[in-house]
C-alpha cells in the first residue's frame, strides 16, 4: 500500500469512528458517563445478563411478531439463600438486611414519621418497622393490624405530615384504620370504605388479587388498581371482568366510584409523581404470545386513557387471539412510557425524594420486578431504576439491584415492594427469602 493510500485509509477509519460515536446511543442525562443503551437485538434479555448499572431500552420497533417462540411454563423454584448469595448493587451502594423472618412481605410504604408499613398478604396483616439499630436492622417490629383479606395496598390520609387514617387495600375491599403519627397498633377497628371491589384468588384461574391505593397530591381523590381476572379473555363476553383491568377512582370516603383508566391488565403498583401530580402505574401485561411479548411497562396514566387490554397491546398491535374485534379502539390504545422485559412481573413503584443518593437520582422512579414464570429463561428478579427528566420518563431503565437468582437458575429472592426511608435509603421487600433489604449510598 502506498503512503497516500495508507493516509486515505486512516482518514476513512477516523471519519467512520466519528460517525459511529455520533450515532451510537449514549447514556441519557442523569445516567453514568460512558454507559450505553442496549437496543434492537439486545433489547430483550434475561437474568444471566443482569448487572447493576446496565441501561436498557425497548422500543416499539423492537417488538417481534406473536408466537415467534412457544409459550413457556418456567415457574420459579424458591430455594434457601445460598451462603454466598447477596443482593448486588452498583459501586458506592451497600446492601444490608433490615428485617428478616417476615411472612410473605409485599408492598411497603413509609409513614410521615418515618415508620415503614409492610403488608404481609398471606397471613392477612400489616406490620410496622421502626428505627435503625447499630446492627443495621429495624429496632422495632410490631403488628399494626391483622384479620385482613390478602392486604396489599397501603396509603396514609390525608397526604402530608399529619395523616389521620391508614387505608389498606384488601383483595375485595378498601378499609381504613384511625391513626396518628407514631401509632404502632391500630387505634380502632377497620372501617370499610369501598365494600365491593372485584376480588381475586391466588391466580391460576382465580384472577389477579393485589389492590394498590394512592391519593392524588391534594388528597381529593383515591385511586385503586384492579387487575384482570384472566390472561386475555374478551371482556365483552366475560362478566367477571367488570371493573377489572382498570384503575378506579373514588372520593376518600368511598363515594363517587368510576373508571379512571382502562385496558390496563394488572397495575400492581400505582404512585403519584410528587413533582407533576400525575398518576403512574407499574403494569403486568399478558402472557402466551412468546418469550418476548408482551412487554410489561411503567407509565404515567392518562385520565380516561385506554391501554389496549385485551384486544391490543403497546399501542395498536392486535392480539391475535382477539383478531378483528373493536377496530375502533386501535388508534386509541396508548403506548406506555417505559417498556420492560416481557414477563418481568413489575410490582410496586416509588419516586425518589430521599436526598441520600447522588443528585442525578432525584425524582427518578424505582420498581420491583418480581420475576417471570412464562419465559424459557428467567427474567426480572431485580429492582430497576427509571430515569426521569423534568418529571417525565426518558424511556430507558437501569438494572439497580440484582443477584436474586443463582447462576444455575434457582431463585432465592423475589423483590416486591420499594419505599424510600427517612434517611434516603431504599427499602426493598423480598417475599422469596421473607426479608426486607436496605440499600444505602455510602460513597460521597
């Protein structure tokens, strides 16, 4: 090669490198410098490729056609936590065991005074965890209320520093207990506020059973999420789907019930964005269309919005099992803000206002991914971070807390709930190991 040809080749390579650097998807604002966004063929993943700090993005263009793979039945086999297993977080974060020995700890919410209320759904009770001892564990663990029916959602009313009630979402009702800051025991009997929410069993034909609760920022409205009874039944011909696959709205006294948004298969976790006042939801989508359909999602929820179930998904994609039905709804089906791994089982979500984490985390969302049963290779079993910019999602999400699956594929932990403690640490409930974890930022 002549010296001139060699020089030209170097110039071509340099220009190609600049073009690649310009076009390659860089990390969005608020994410670690140098981080890359996984797209296209790398959009879909599983537990083997999870790594704290990895940023992922799934777009509508990444969705495969239905039935490209067979529908799997790959349910988690829960094993005791191996001696060398521990949740893994990004550099600078420390994970400690905050409480152990609970029974089926599910959703967790922080009270105004800093107490952490945890729903233990199977035994039908709500516990209170208080304080942080020198050993890193909760100093006080008490039963606030018992005798409940598969409790899940917990909310304090009115919002703000001096709540007077603790609301609890049973599977078939909303009840409330009189409350003052610092109460470790309910100071009165449960009062039924909404008596007739469609109830669920323990899946496998019984329908989705979790009912979350959130109040609008001004306290004027109460939102209640109700999952579908079925995977994909046509609601026109199935009366058991009445007022299901919806987010319902009520007045705080239980009156004025109406459908706020619909076609949402199972909004397990709901939360109001403190910076915008918008309602957000963490949603389990349908199964049976293959490993990489249909993505679970996290999204702000539009009043009156239709999100596709059961006829469409992720915008106007037709569910082949509902072919030809309700064509008038195709254009109305909303594309969610953040698409997650299909079958992740996205559960509770919260917004970070803690002040302990680096400033780029302020206002971001965190969500617990309980883990798949309907994918050939497991996915989920982690806590994710959803970056926000001015209160709006960027479309990416980030692996934040992983390590709940052994290299051989056995599951020892399943994140369910997330809450921000008074000191700014992140609290995570895990109903696989019946543990509550604390994630703190320790590098400054």
